[in-house]
C-alpha cells in the first residue's frame, strides 16, 4: 500500500467492507494526485486497518446511505400501563436470573419469593401489551436506574411485520441521542452487512436491543437492568413474529438462547428461541476492531440468508 493510503488507514479513513474490485479501484485512485476525492465518504472506526480481501471473502459494498425509517405509532394515546416497577438491587436480581437457568441447583441463599413474584408480574403485564402500549411503556419506563441517565429510550426501528429481527445489546451514545438503534459506526457496519444479503433497515428488517436505555459510559448491562428490560424485547418479538432472528454479539445471544457459551462455539448453526430460528454472529462493534473475524461473520450472514429463504 502506498504512503497516502497507509496514512488514511492510520487515521481510520479506510472503507469498511468492500468489494474486491472496488478496493482495487480505490487503491489505484489513492496512487493518483486525486486520491483524497476518490476515497469513499463513509469512514471506519479509529485504528481500523483496511481488510485484506480474498476471493472467498464477502462482496460487501461501501456503505450506502441507509434509509432510516422511523417506526410510526400505530395507535394514538395508548394507555400507560405497567411502566413502573420498583427498582431492585442488581445482586438480588442476578440471583433470580441464576436460579432460573437450566441445571441450576438450590443454594443456601434462596431467591426472595416476593422479588420473583414482582418480576413475573411485570413480565406478564408486558406480555399483554399491544404495539402502541409497548412503545408508550418503554418511553415512560422508570423500572431501573438507566432512566436517570438516558436522553431517549430506544424502542427499535423498522417494520413491525418484519421477516428478520436483528437483536443487539444496548444503545450507545449516538443511539441515546437520536432514539434509534445502531446509528453509530457499528450501525453503519450493520447496515452494510445487511445490504450484502439484500436486507435493509426499515424494509423487511426490524432492529432492536435487549436494553432500551443506554448504560452510562457504555458499560456492560447489569442484571437488574436486563431483568426489567428484557420482557420488552420478548414482547416485541412475539408481536413481530419474524421468520428469523439475528442475534448480534455475546450479550444478545446469551439473552435469547440462555446460553453463555462463547460465540465461536455457537455460530455456524441455527438455534431456536421460542420456535423461531436464531442465527448468531459477532457484534459489528467487535468486527470493527477485529477485522480478521469478518470472514466468519460473512459465513454467518450467508447462513442467515439461507435460513430466511427457507
Ligand atoms: N450497539 C448495540 O448493541 N446496539 C446499538 O443500538 C448500538 C450499538
């Protein structure tokens, strides 16, 4: 690679995943005096290096301007039903979640029954909601501490009758600011990945997260936050009833499959969530930092495509 292209790379100005012939064209352009104008407008994450593209690797195109359609409220003024549940300590809720895992054996520290009951009641109330009620309940939710630091709740985006639902972890800073999932760099890569299998945000795809509010500083979600928030996702999935789920990243995968195995052990086969086929893969934010794994992600996308076409 010439010096100019190397510098662009170091600045994080390389394209994301590109067609082989496109990459060659850009590299040729980078050799000329007009290289800067010839480079694509979309930018990769800092520290990303240009992927080495081989014949067996994906035909990812440069990022198209994704159509970010907003969900339109289906009904006006839905009643605000169960939006407030008493916030519970993370440790106690962690204990409840552990106790619910398959194969869990009773410890000397039993789960407080009233806490179990509260969580069950909340989940059952959410499980009765229609789409508009769910939108409102999420907008008004104060069930965990994340409500104190969020700017916007992030319900999800796309077609409520989508064939494909992508599930991520939680909003980041840009998603919190805009109220839409996956709008930052990871989101651009996700759009790019979806485009490579003929899917597009806002068309036949719905994109959601396990958590609807941003954990401050992008820290990992905590057990109490997941316990209060996950019923929203489960109801969304029930109402959308898609053909296939695409679980993106360890957190979404373990939440949907109730399996904490590493992604490397889970990817490559179709799993089940409540009768729905689930394809798992690496989170786009991880792929931005670990480009060598993009070839595996490409195989996951092909599996997703064939599962959708069945
Ligand atoms: N990462 C996620 O998992 N979800 C988002 O919405 C943004 C980044």
